[in-house]
């Protein structure tokens, strides 16, 4: 299961997962067994992650509960599916960072080439700066991005903005530490403020900048993840409810677990909307987009977030190629959201079998809207006659 950048990785991963599910159905085998059999065997942590997620999510027990629920309920069906992911992350750039230290109180101001848009970039940059310089985060502030200080920065995206800006900030801070080292050696355990004031008196430049670019030769790396999703479908209407999500992702050594959990949750919920409610409808004659407002185009809302949503980090993970051994978390979880399409199909399959349909492969058209789910069930009038 390999993907390559958010813009196409979702579809690419969904395609290969669809193929695995189809093969498993035709071969009469468990889909997860088919996926494991077709994975890369060397240096692949996915099988171990699947085992861990099965234990954390009580997968085996819940599978039996799902089967029993389906036996006892004609018009509501449940399904529980697991989906693995390997996300191939590569760097783009350039991104710069300008770090300025003020001699009066030792405060630090950073201006960088990234755009903070809620992904927590500024928080991570401040943390990396504080860690590198060895000072409290209260000493550091971020000023708005400007083309005057970052004239050639790449557009922020592809999950690597925070990482590249943090890398540039770390390098700029290392330049400052190199300049301060000779001054510090001549002082007796000075505080940060004392060191800065002495360096200023000695004419040391207290501003440094660095630009991450392809010349830094940072190596791409893989991000691994596994997701287990349980869904319940109302067979009479096509409505569905995601009962629980367990998502295990390899975040390396997370720079900020709170931010990374939020990024994973947000990306996954965004993916749920992509695969279920965000349907594009065009006028057949003019080609005009008809679903162009919130009345007709439905991104996920607050009630679409799974009420039971559990995010786990891979235990004791490290990343030799990332900033302070971290890994990006912005986009990979979006790809895992296509597990919902397989869970919906499995739930509908249970309803079709109970209604007397043959166990043939069928597709729920994407996105899996309420009407698409309802129509795929294959209702017949005699299904509604009381016996």
C-alpha cells in the first residue's frame, strides 16, 4: 500500500485496497489475510502495527459482536474493517527562517516562509527553537509571514511545511549558537540574558537566517498507519453511523502530540466527507457545477465526527531523516478514510445476503451518499411483507 502525495495518494491507495478486497471476495478469503500476503516482507512494520491495533481495539471480540448483531437485526447492519497504509513523503521547498535575538531582554523573534493555517506550524517552530537554543518558549514569538522577509518561499503544503520551516529554524539557531560559543566559554555559567547582553557588547550579530532547499539533501521517508473502523447502516434509509474508529499512525518522535493528534483526526474526518457526502453534480448541458454552496455540497460537520475516535502513535518510533526524529502528520490519515467504503459495502452485503441475494461482488458508487447506499441494498417490495 504505497501512496505519493496527498493530491493523488488517496485515490491510489483506495484503488489498491479495492483490488485486494475484490481478490479476497473472489477467492473466499479474509481481506486482511490477502493484504498481508501481498505486502513487502522486508523492513515493513505494517504487520506488527496491525497486531498492535487489533489488541488495542479489541478487534477479534468486536468482530464476533458485529456478527451477532447482524444475526439479530434485519434492518440495521454493522461491519468492522481494517485498512493499512504506507505513505511516501518527500520534501519540497525552499522555506526560510529568520531568527532575531534582542539584546535588552534576550527575547527571540522568528519570521519564516511558511503559512500558519491552523496546522500548528508556529507552535512546532517555537518548540524547535526553544529546544535548540535551550531557552523557555515564553522567550520566543512568531511574527506574520511576509514576502519582504521570505521573498522566495514555496507554497505551504504537502504535509512538509512545518517540518521544513522547523529545519530551517533549527539551522539558523545553530548558527547563533556557533557565534555565541566563544563568548560563553569566557563566562561563568551565564544565563541566556547575560550571554546575549555580553555578545551584543562584543559586536556579535544576533540575527541569523537559513533557507531549506533541495541542496540540504534531506531524504524522503515512509509514514505507516493502520485504521479499524466500525460502522452501522440503516438499511431502510441508507443512513450510516460510524460507531468507533481506532487509528494507529507512525508519527516518529512527535514534536507535539496534541497537534499531531488533531492533525490526524482532522485529516481523517475530511476524508470521511470526501468518500460519503461531498458529491459533485454538474449540469448535463452547460457543464456548470450545481453543488456550489453549502445547501447542496455537504462537507463533514460536527456530528459527522466519530463519537468514539481513538488515535494511537506507534510505540518507540524514531525517524532518522526527520526534524528531531519526527514525522509529518498533515495528510496521511486522509488516505485511511477510504476504509469506510469497505465497511459500508460489508454492511450492505450482510443485508443483501439476508434478503436472499446471491453473494456477488457489487459496488457502491462513490461518494457513498445516503441514496447510493440505499439503492445498492437492492430492496424489493416483497422484502417489506410481514411474515
